[in-house]
């Protein structure tokens, strides 16, 4: 039986953490719960539910800044930003459906805790690059504030960056301030049909190196492309390589025409306009529509884009029949049969020359046996342990979520 603590404000979060420290009681930090299956399983008897800490407390469109509680639904934030033709430039994916949950329920805290960014990451950076400030309570039971509407820290740590992607292992956040940016006026996507993986990597590299300021580069092998809800993609009967262009309408039209001419040398091309382009990149962003099999383990490989063909060539064919490439090939989604270890040894050996492999989804038994996150080299593991010791010396917050407790996280 898990006891759920649901604080209503910052003070109650502080009281809950002080109680946990005083009693040396571990806590699972949780928001909407859509990504509880992302990471190692927890064995704790108390859950700190942060969903009541919600609401947008500050939004200044002219200053491009927004502050909200960690339990604020992303749908609420995106709806408000859309009214002012603004957006979160890092394009956070909604991964809830990957774990069998509902779409549209994830929270700002969950996005920041997991450092989630979508296809625009190659242009706009990661989520941590857009978090300006945080308030929270550490695993010491101490309240803190860092950053805010201006980027300034005197703590010795860049706390917003440090806490983004920490999966709740360092602190319970109570307030988050993010940078927002104008939404693109127009979006178009150039599709190239039938490219091999090597040819697709070359085409995406050419587009990325062109003067046309691309904002998304993805490659869908034929099985993934066939699942798209867009006829231009699903009916191609071949792989689809996509290049996104955004900005003022005349500029987008000009750059799109130039890219079509350039990419036509590689294969047949087509063009998606605003609505269809938006649907396509949501499919790439959220993954689940293109790699839907829930009975498969799902890996996320981060590599140098030009290394993607080499990495995939090191894997047996049975592990590469369900794959999707984003970030010009720098992000590889790989759905593999879920055996005893979800092919962890084979997959991690494939990225041995650089990069890392994260087991995003698998059954609980597999996630207990297999390191979910890329094992850290000794110097980095020691640094992570020192950071954890500074924030949560008793190891009370999401213990073992990222690495086994004996590994320091």
C-alpha cells in the first residue's frame, strides 16, 4: 500500500520534505504519472503528488517569459501561448501514449524533469536551454530559488540546467519559469521518397548545411512511414525523408522551393503545407503513431548524425525493422522484441564509439535487470554522486529511478 502525500502549496511541500528527512523516508515524486514507466521501477511506500501545484502565475508575452507550477498541464500552457502566437521553441513531445496513457495530460514538471525536446531541438536546443528559473525543495528539506526572469545565479550551480533532466532525484520543484518565443508564421515540409539510410543521412546533412535555416530533419523507413495518418507519407510505399522550414510566409516559400530543387537530385519530392506539416511533425515528435507496438521495448539512441548508418549496421536485422530517425539522424528510436534484456548488450555495443542508449519503455522486470540509462564512466559517475550528495544526501527522492542506489542515484 502506497501512502500518497498531495501538498497544496510550497509550504506543504517543504513540510513534507522536512518530515521525510526527519524520518529518513523515501519518496516517489510524481506529477500526472504519464511517464512513471520511464526509468527504473521504485520500491517506496510514499508518493509525493505535485499535481495540485498548478496554474500559470506569470505570463508576459512582450518579455517572452512564463512562470507556472510543476503540476500545470502542458495543454493549458500551450493553449495560452497559442492565443498570443507564441510557443515553447523546444517543442516538448507528449510521451504519455507510449506508456499506454492518455494524450494531453502531461505537466510542465514532467517535461522539465525528463528534459524532453522534440524535432526542433537541432535548432532550438534542449528543454534545459529554455528553463530560466526554478523554485523547489531539496532532499535536505531546504527550500531554494534559482534564476527567474533573468538568467543570474550566485549559488555555485546553474540550478535550472542541473535540475532539468534529473528525473526528480535531486529536488521537488514547486515553480518553473521558462522562456517562450514567437510561433512560426508559416511551416512547410519537403518530403523526399525512397532514399536508403545512407542517402537520407547525406540529404539531411546537405539540407542542414544549406543557407535555408531548416527546423526539422527526420527519416522514416517504409514501415514507419506506412503508419502515418497523412496520405502523402503513408501511401508512398517507400521511405520518407522530411525537411521542415519555418518563418515568414515569403521566406518559407522561397526556401522551400530552393530545397525542393536541391533535394530532387536525391529522389522524388513532395511538399506539405501548414496543417499537414504540423500533423506530420507531431507524429515524429510523439513517436507512438509511427512505432505503436506496445509489446516491444523502445530504445532512444543519441549519436552523431553521421554515425547513424554505422550504428544501425552493427545491429542484427531483427532489431532494425522498426526504427525512426529524428534530429538529422542524431536521435534513433528503435523498437525491439522484449526478451530478457531487450538486447541491451547488443544495442549499447553499437554506440560504443560515442553516444548513449536509453531504454525508454520496457516491462518492469526488464527495467530492473537492465541499466535504463547509459552507464556512466567512472569520473562522471563520481561527479553525479557528489551532486546527489549535495542535494539529497540520504537518497530519499526517487531512489534508484535513474541508476541503482549503489550507483549513486
